[in-house]
């Protein structure tokens, strides 16, 4: 069982309170909580798209496979749009093979983390089958399940995501991460008018010991889907006051555009967002649809209106 400190650290990470997690003091280096806390803090830096800070806090001379995997993921994120990306993926492939041996520096939890981080990198690189194979079809590591579910949802297979969730319920306790997985699936499928994710996010936001702009963004998106535009904008504005990130900005553009009287503001926000986040899926997807529409229009000739004598 995790200590009270480590439970708190995991809670902050799972619910996206990355800045608060990073600000937490590290335990004594001799404490069993030291290494897992440091790993979570490094991963929080990566989640905030700050891989350089993650590399700074990680020991460069450690042979521990978990440290190696987090370092590799940080370097993957740095190189994601560069030529070094494949070299880092090969490093993660080697680590995934290495952990199958008994003669490695790391616990079983460390080995499980290697699979999670390698699977995450493979998925981000578009290697879906390799990611799923690395994570394992029968895994009983809940973090791995969470990544598997995200992959299935990303390829529009909510049926497989639900199947994975139902499988994990047979062996996982009523874990916070399990609840988050369920809420994510419900957010995609729209079951019960999004009541489950709305309740989950609201409950976590109500925790006075937790401050997570990610939760506010998630509830804001849920409220957009429920048609509660004003409440959604309120959540997103509060989230943006704490942290300016692309996902929240994209959701705020959508929420603003759903208010007819705010269309000029929405257009201005969109122009700025598309300029500053040109590679964001929201921007690239709209550009693809715009090009497809233009191509389709070019295939047709609009007949002239008849002239009445």
C-alpha cells in the first residue's frame, strides 16, 4: 500500500495538477517515496510540454530502467518533430526488451512504467499496433489500461475501450484512475447526457486540497457537449487564469463561437489560435475539411439563374 505522501503525489498526477505536484518538496533520498516522487515530477514536466525541465531533475547516471524510460520520453517529446525521434523510439524498444530479463535495475513497478511510457511514445508516433503490443492485451497495470483506452478512443473504437474498462474492473479496486477512465469513455460516447463525467469532474474540483486547471477544462468541455455554454466558458476562463494551454484555448474558441453574439470575438480568437498552434489537431482537421470542401465545390458548376423577360 502506498504511503499518504505517495497517494497524494499520484492523485495530483492523475488529476492533472502538474504545477502543484512539481512544487511539492521531495522526500529524503533514503525514503522509499523518493524515487517514485521524482519520477512523477519529471513526468509532470513532460505533461506540461517542458521536457527540458524533466531532463534537468532526472539523474543522468542512473541505470534504473524507469529513469531511463522517463528520460527517453522527454527526449522523444523534444525531438517529436525532428530527425532524432526514431533514435529515441529505438531506445524505448530496447528498454522494452531489456525489462523482460531478471537482471535489470528496477522493480516490477519500474518495469510496468517502462511499458506505459514506451507505449505512450509509440502511440504518439502513430505506431498504434506496436503501442498496444507493448502495453499488453491482458495487462493488470491500471496506467497501461488508461493508455490502451486512450488509443482505442483515438482510433474511434469506443467499443474496444469499453471492453478494456470492463475487463479492468474485474481486478482493479475502485481506484481514482479507474473512475477517470470511465469518465473519459463516457465523455466520448455521450452516455447518460454526459452525467458521469460531469459528476466526476465536479467532485474532484470541489476537493479543497486540489488545484487542477485540467479538471476545469475537462468540465468545461463536458458542459459544451451538454449545451451549457455559459457555464462552460466560466470553467474555461478560470482554467486559463491558472494555465494557458492549447487544449483549453481550443475549447474556449469553440465555446465562444457557440454564442451568436460573440462571433467576431470567436473569429479573432480562432485566427490567433490557428497562428500560434498550427499543428494542433483542431487546426489541421479544419484545414483538411476546408480543402476537401473547396475540392468538392470545384467539381460542380452552379447554373445561371434564368432571366425573366
